C-alpha cells in the first residue's frame, strides 16, 4: 500500500494556527480533493475536529486515544464501541460506520491500527496522511510519497486579513505567542536526502488565491 503524506507549509514551517490552517487557497484545496478522492484518508482527532465534518467520497480513519468525542459541526458524539479507551492496537476498540458509503469513517486508537485497517480491511492501494503535526511525524518514516504545498508567506509576519481573503475580518498581525503548529518534514539534512522530487508545479497568486504557492511531489 502506497502511503502519501500531503501537507501545506508556509516559509516559516507553519501548518496551523489556533487549530486551523492560517490561509485559504481554493486552488490548493481543489488539488487536495482531486488526488485524495476515493482513497482512504488518515488524520488525527484535532484535524478531524477542525475540518468539522467527514469529507465525502473518502473513507476517514481518525486516530484518537479518547473513548468518544464530538463532531464540531453538529455536536453529535462519535462513540467508540469499547467505552474504556486503550492504547493497544485493536480493531475492537474502534467505531466503524460504513452505512454511508460516500462518507464512511473509523476511529482507531493507534497509528498501527490506522495503517493495518487501511491495508487489510479496506484493501487500499493508496492511503493519504492528511495531518496534523503529530500524525505527520508518526507516519513520515513509513511514507513513500510526500506531497508538499509550499505557501509563499511567513505566517508569523503576516496580517491575517491578507491570508484568508475575508474582507470583513479585522487586520491583526499574528503574534508569535499565538497557538502556532510547526512542521518541517526535512528537519534534518539526512531526512531530506532520502527524498527525490518527481513533480513540481508553480502557481501565481490571483483574485481567488491570494498567495503564490507551489506543489512538489517527492518519492523515497
Ligand atoms: N497545513 C496543513 O496541510 C494541515 C493539515 C492538517 C492539519 N493542519 C493543522 O495542524 C493542527 C493540528 O495538528 P496537531 O498535531 O495538533 O493534531 P492532530 O495530529 O490532527 O491530532 C492529534 C490528536 O490525534 C490523536 N493521536 C495522535 N497520535 C496518536 C497516537 N499515537 N495514539 C492515539 N492517538 C493519537 C490524539 O487525539 P486525542 O487527543 O483524541 O487522543 C491527538 O491529540 C491544526 O492547526 C490543523 O489545522 C494543517
């Protein structure tokens, strides 16, 4: 099973702020949708709650140590079968919903369970790791492919209004003390050398996409 890690990163290695992604780039979201469609996606509980809904036509595998948590969108609890949460990898500790084939999900309590569920139960030929930081770090060593959107901004320097294309928002410079999530897949030179670029595409900013960005594919 091919494991593809897909992430968007700013020049200062920011991937999230206050639990959200601190930019809005519709063209990149379109790319995300096109390549993940009809494949399983693996995410952490925080990322799932920040998306706030199941993404259609993709099987969502959500990693959490909690026995239950609430979907943000409708405040409906998604409850694990086993009330007592356990850290051991076991599909018995997971809640599976396959009734809606366009937006099915499973909650698992370990990285290993997420991987084996996608490979053995879903028999996926490819799975996408969609974040956040903890999940990227856990999967990077087993990923075969990195798909990185480099967003041409320094989040720590940017007024938020310039990033989100929302004319009603009040400009406010991002404080370094805000809740910022950083992720750098190439923290060490050794890690960088394991990866080769297979594809790269540049995108110039326009009226809908307010920043320049490029999407780079890497293989191990
Ligand atoms: N720029 C991008 O491309 C991108 C993509 C996705 C997300 N993000 C951003 O990243 C940020 C979230 O990242 P994050 O690292 O805080 O959260 P995360 O990785 O989405 O989720 C972390 C949660 O996943 C669960 N988890 C992780 N590893 C586990 C393990 N080994 N066993 C059991 N449970 C495990 C835990 O849930 P419980 O607490 O429930 O146990 C943990 O709190 C947000 O700001 C989001 O917007 C950015």
